C-alpha cells in the first residue's frame, strides 16, 4: 500500500494529472492585466499565470508550468455583470501527459456588508462552476470525458470610509472534482479502496494506472485543489495633486 501511494505521488509530481486555468474573479477591463502564480495539487510545481483584458467582456489567459507541464492558454467571456454577480464562460487548453480541454461556466457572487457603527465595508467573494473536461489522448492512449463541479472563493476584504477598496483579492482558493462516468460508477468515489477495473466488463478497458502512474481514467486525474496568489498591484492609485481624478 505504501509503495503504491509513493508511486502515485511520484506520478503526480513528475507528470501532472490534468491542469486548469486561473481566472480573475473580478471582471477585467480592456487593457487591464491580472497575473501571479498558482499552487495546485494536480501539478505540484507552481504555475505562473497572466491574464489580459482584450475588451470589457473578453480576456485572454496564459499559463506556464515548471518545467513545462501545466502550461496552457484559455479565453473567458463575461456573460452577465450585475455588480454583485458575474457569469463567466471559459474555454481552456492545457499541456500535460493527460492534456485536456476544459469548458467551464462560472458564477461569481460578491456580498457586501456595511457596518454603520464602525463605518466600514466588508466584501466576501464566492464562486461556483460547472466544468466539462476532455482528455484527448491520455497516458494509456485513450480518451476521457469528465464532468463535475467546482467551488472557490477569496478572503473577505475590508475598507473604511474614505479609503480606496482593493481591486483584487489577496488570494483565491478552488476545489473541484470531475468524474469520468465510463471508468467507474460514481458511488465508488466513496470507497477508500482502489477501484479494480477488471472486476466488471463495463470498465475492464479503462485502467486507472499505467506503470504505477495515474491514467486519464484515474480518480486523481479528476481532482482539482489550488491556491492562486495575484502579484498585480491590487489597490487603485489615488490621484496626485494637479491630476484629474
């Protein structure tokens, strides 16, 4: 058991199961940039990301993994922006041994609460998503089509009267799982033991490991756990004397 666990961890570290984009939970304006780095369980090594607002509704994202796995490109379209709610559609391609295409619908919700006693404002952020994930040609040479959900958020930001609120959050977290229904029954997710794909003829052609490494059909390949830290300046600059506000 210990040897198998070590092999799986080594496989994640060396190959990366499948990777996903880092979106900006705050809609970007045309010409605005959002960049930083992401730590993810699926890639282990950090990913550097960069996003650029093409218009007020479209933004383009690039990722660079170390040494290369996890790199990719994606594009987002802002569908709805109601101030406290944003709906975003994202299409992404990621380069790794289980190279994958993602299509994700995000709903980002911001809740603002004013404390009149302390004269401060506090804003929380949460987002939810539905993701389809297509692995075109995994390490066992097969295709995997997955579907699942993700949740994410960021620590609340707080500002007082007369202060400039932060434009971006200090960091964001995200957790998701995307299931391959061809590889195993979904009820097996709650079984702590490894799934034996040979015991049922429906799944015998969908191995979960190849030479001890997670394949495109593995449960681990569908798991996403990440923390992203923006490095872009997050506080709007106050106008200096003599400048127009």
